[in-house]
């Protein structure tokens, strides 16, 4: 099926991603996202008054984030716009796309801003009162580190889910490192010719504001903190878990950043597109959950659900992008679906440029759109796993009328 919405070509953007405790570490994620959105909307001549709906995706609480989407829309000048704030861990971006799509499909809105942001750096330390505790003592939680290291349903760390899948399917360290090196080669395509591919959706060099957002503190030429791995260096790494297979080189790194995308009715999309001959549609969504502590496996049924809703098969796809917190994700997906692992993530992925959680998937969707445009059109899939052994997927269609 094709949902009755479109993404105006070019009406999307992403900041570079900065490894945690880097250049974005002191920036309030919602205020930062709003400041970026003001500039990017202006560059595209899209007024804030256009929107009648918004969706904010964020997973790490910030001061006053209780006010969520309405606060953000007010910061960009769209003071009459409401909408939800969504946290679905690493699947937040696709869930936000679906929420905006459904709102327009229902006739309740005509133009939505989907904005995703997270600052994994300096995550909050939370205190939960417990009057019944010994002496009234409460409980504390480090929002980021505590949840990286413990799924409360099984008591295991996220990396254990990758180890479980690696063990079940015989995926060794050498194969994981081969995928890391391939993904670095693909990422280098995006940086070629002074970041030519990334400049299709990213303003570079990127001006980093100070914490008050009143002046520019520094500039970034692109993503910050990307590890330039090589075969010899990877071979020296030991598994993080004794007896396991996943090294620090075979997994992503926490990061900070934001990304956004506009979804409208088809009639409005042509007005906002930087090239009206290009149409971008959403064909299907999928959600799945794997067995406890086998998170990477959830990507395959999620992708199949999205493809089924789209009336497509894996062999119909021209491009696939993934959120791959572990190299194991791509290996398992390719082995299970038959899609060529060498042809996935042709211009980058979270395994290389990092994982700010909320915006991770949206950047991949944006890159998927741009890859399909460069191909002259086609059908693409994005899929990514998330905490709780879940995954979400979306199928995107790009058609270029100018190329027949």
C-alpha cells in the first residue's frame, strides 16, 4: 500500500553526530534541535506557520522535557501546534514517522514536522523516592548507563543480546570485523569530494552554538569521534565479554545530535519540494519483537512486516539501510533475507557515525532517500532494532518523473 502522505524532497536535515562528551555534550537536546530547525526551515523557505502537527522523538530526559513537542514547536515559532513526544528507544524515529503519517491519513493534519533529538552525554541521574525503604531511603538510576547495562526483564546488558545471536548463528569476531571495515569504506563514499553526499541534507561546516545558543562556539567539518579502524587494529581487540565475540570495534558508540523531516499531504509536498519532479512516499511499516535477549533478530520479522504491507519482497528492494548497533545485526539480516550484505548502508550507518538513539534512524531514512534519488528512483527499506528485543521498519519509494 502507499500511505496518502509524501515527504517533500529536500525537506529534511540532520546535524553531524558527535561522540558523547564531545562538541554537543553541553547542549540541551531540545533547545539545540529547535535552534537547528529554525535555520534549516529558513534555508528551505518553509514557515513555521505551515505546520498543524508535530512529533518529537527523544529518549534521554532533559530539563523541562516534560513539555516536549509543544515547547519545541513554540521555540521555532509554531506556537499553535501540538503533538506527542515519543520514546521507543532506538526505534523512536520510525515510530515518529508512523505517528505523523497516521495523523495526516486520518485527516487531522496536513503538514507535520517530525523532529528527533538526543544528548546521550551527561545523561540524568534520577532519584526515586521510596517512603517504605529503610529509613525512607529511595532508589537511584543513571538513565543512560543503567539502561545500557540492564534490561529489567532479563537482567542482561544490551551487548549480551548480540552475543546470544552470534552464538546461536555461528557469527565469529573475524566476520564481524570484516563488516566493520566494509561499512567504513561505504561511509568514506559519503565524505568524498568534501562530504558531497552528506551535504545533500547536512549543512557543513556545522556551526556549534554555545550552551546559551547566543553565539557560535566552534565549527565541525562533519561527524565527530568516528573510529578509523583497520584490520590490524581490530584484530588486536579482545571481546568485551569474556568468552564472547563482540569487541568494542564491532559495535557503535553513543553520540549526540538531531535530525528532522517534513511529512505532508501530497498536494502540499510539491509546493515544498526542492525538486517537484521527485516524489517520496512511505509504502509500509513493520514492528516485531524477538525472543528475550535476542534483540538483533527482531529486524528480520519487522522488515518482512513492512514489506508485506508494501506488497513487496526483499528482491524488490533497490537499497537497504539499517541501524546496526552491532555488526552482528547486518550479518544476521543478510543471512536471513538473502540481501547482499556488501550492498547495505552504501553511504554510512550508525555502526560508524554513532548512535544518539532518537535521531539515529531518521538520519538513516534521510540517507536512504538520497541514495534512491541518486539512483534515479527506486524502493528502499530502513530497519533498526531497539531495547526490549524489538525492531521497526519502513519502506520508502522514490520516483523521479523527470527521468521517466
